[in-house]
C-alpha cells in the first residue's frame, strides 16, 4: 500500500499563489503516476495534473495550463503543485492520488488511481 499526506493548502486572494505538497510513504517503489485532483462543493472531482514517476512526463487539465506546474522529487517520494494567478473557481479540496497500475487509461481518469490522500482545502477569494 501507499499512503499520502497533502500539505500547503490555505486561503489566498485572486491572482495570488499557493504551493501544495504530497508526501508518499509505504510501497513507493510501486508508484507509476502521481496526480492531483480537486473537488469543489457540489461538483464532481476533476483532474488537475499528473506526473509520471519514471520519466517526469507531466499532464495538465486545460483549465489550469499555464497557471499550475506539477513536479516531483523521487528521492523524497514527494510531489508538488505550484499554483499561480489563482482564480475563485480554483477553490476546492485538492487531493493527491497515486496510480500503481500501468494501464492505458487516461491520466485524467480518477478510477485508474489506487490511493488517495485526505485532501487539502484551497480557497481563493475575489
């Protein structure tokens, strides 16, 4: 199993920046992809970004391209999400997700992820 702990959420005004971290532990050698999803109140969970552990390849939702950067430190088993020019619509609980199965499923498909963190709140005020 893999366990994740997210940190770094908080409140910021529109146009501001925040950075999130996700530290993984346990069977980290089984990690194929680490990703971020978010869920706003009353809405479905949405894909934000993902990074393939072996190659460092990154994937982004169109809604965040150019404003959000995902990165990883394999030595620390930690993934980061740097967010800038935040908008009120970015307000959500952000979840770290780990995928161990090397299936052909899209990086954006939440069902392909095996382990989820507890989430961290990001609030952007206008």
